C-alpha cells in the first residue's frame, strides 16, 4: 500500500517520515497566471481500477473565480516529470491565447 519514489514497498513508518519531508515529496511546482501546477509523490497507491500503482500526482489549482482543476496520476517519477511538463505547456499556451 505504501511505496517510496522508486516504487518499492515501504511500511507506514517509513512513508510517514518521507511524506513529512517536503523536499522528497515535491517533484515540481510552478505558477502560470492564476494557475498553480503541483506535481508530488504521494506514496500511496491511488490506482483504484487495478492498473499499476499510481504514487505520483499532478494537480492544477486555479485561484480565480473560474475554478478549473486538472489532475493526472503516474506510476513513476519520470512519468510525473513528463506529465508536469505537459501541464506547463498546456497552461502556458492557454495563458498566451487569453
């Protein structure tokens, strides 16, 4: 149920220690206009449909009146970094066209 960044199973005590370490937990965070894009290691499997482990997540938070939230989960840190870059591109392009 608990995994480190390499996808290796860990116990709840190890997870608690790692999860409290923000440098370990945060993969990348960026602000584009009113959007805050955050990619983090969760350490808990968020794959509810049985397809691999999903222990990383990118979420987009919007601080304007129009709340739009995007989210994607990943199995590996490399996938999470690529996903974060896709969100950066998407929201940078959106910001340039508005």
